[in-house]
C-alpha cells in the first residue's frame, strides 16, 4: 500500500513539474491566467507557472503577418459597380489588448478593412480609382491604424491589388479608349501634315532667298568686273596717250635740233606737216561718223605755203619746240 501511494505521489509530482514548465519560441508571446484572471505574459524562452492554478490561454506571434482581403463589390460616387480586393500587413504590438479587447481578432480586422475600402471607394469616381491608388492606400493605412490601435494591433501597410469594373463598364471603357486612340491618331496625323506643309513652305522660302542672294551676288560681281574693265581700259587709253605725247615731244625735240643744226630743215618740216594733214584726212575718212570728204589737190600747195610761212616767221628762240633746247 505504501508503494502504491508512493507511485501515485511521484506521478502527481511529475505531472505538476511538467505542467509548470512552459517554453515560448522566439517571435511569440503567451498570456497566462490564474484562476480565471489575467496574471502575466510569457516571453520567448523557458518560463515557469503554477500547475493546476495558472493556465496559458493565448499564444500568438508578434511578427508581421499578411491578411488577405477577399474581393468585394463597391459602388463609386458616379454609381459604377466595381470589385476590389486588397492585402494588409499587420502585427500585434500588445498581446493583452489583442486577446481581451476583441473577440476573433483576424475576423474583426477583415470586416474592418472591407468597411473602410467600401467607404473610400464610395467617395471617388471610377476614373479616380485607377489614378489615385497610392492615395487610397495611404488613406486606408491611416484609418485602419487608428481603428485597430485599441486592439493592440499595428497596421504597417495596405495595398489594393485589383479594381475590376463590371463587364458592361469594361466594354464601355474599351469603346471610350478606342475612340480616344482614334482621336489622338487623327490629331497626330493633322499635326504631321501641318508640320510637313510648314517645312515645305519654309524650304521654298529659303530656296527663293538663296536664289535671290545668288542673283544679287552675280550682279555685284558682274558690275565689279565691268567696273574693273572700264578702269583698266581707261588706264590703258591714258597710258597710250601718255606714250603718244612722249613720242610727239621726243620727235618735236629731234626736229627742233635738226632745224637748229640745218637751216634748210624747214623744208622737211613742211613735208611732214603735209603728210600729217593727208594722214588726218585719211583718218577722218575711215571714221564711222564721216561719210564723204573731198580734198582739192590744188589747195595742198597753198596749205603748205601757209605752214611754211608760219614756221619761217616764228622766232626760233620763242617757239615752244625750242624751249627745252634753249633752257638746256
């Protein structure tokens, strides 16, 4: 009998020792109640409780978790039906509140997120739901974080995954997008035609300007060439006249010296004057402006006699032909 009691005592003692040891994994926490009321929170590692008095009522991870929100129907501000689903990232920051402040925490969070999504979508039009997704995410994050704070929950991120309009709305949107694409294509085509016309007009204008500048440069070069030709011709004629005058001066000087050295040289001078007179007549006859010139041969001796009298009467010292010789 004593042995039986010893075995019973050992069994009860072993059971009590085993029930007093609690091991909590890293990242988890546990709540302990003593006789039905909250007593303590167990942290990761080895923990001891009183057997048969203390009881672990709740154990959960404090790591971040993902809450998948199923699709739900919403009505936008412009009365368009859409389906929206989302994903919520959250974690427990106060294990005591998460157990005692709300019953079935995950179900409460799902319903809260669905309500907030429906409320936010009802304030936007259909087009805004596609363009303001980041703004909607921020609003949902702010509202859910405030609403879940009494539950000891921290919402870290909210993301809308899909916003799906109804089939009729999708068809209308496709038609609208098709019409918008055709409109943009027509605008781009018209702008291309306009730019092509403008470029063509600019090209023609530039070509006309270049052609006018080329003609102007050509006329300027032609005028400069003609001017240079006139100047060169005038210079040539001037040089010719200078050379001719020098030749006449030299010949006059030679004649003067001959007449001074030979008194009979004036007869030769008469002959030269006569030949020059005849040469002048021939030149006048070849001129385009002259028609017919008649010379009386009988007047030639009288002309020569007049020239001879001029030459014989003029003093040798005062005659222009001898000034250079006298001065020398």
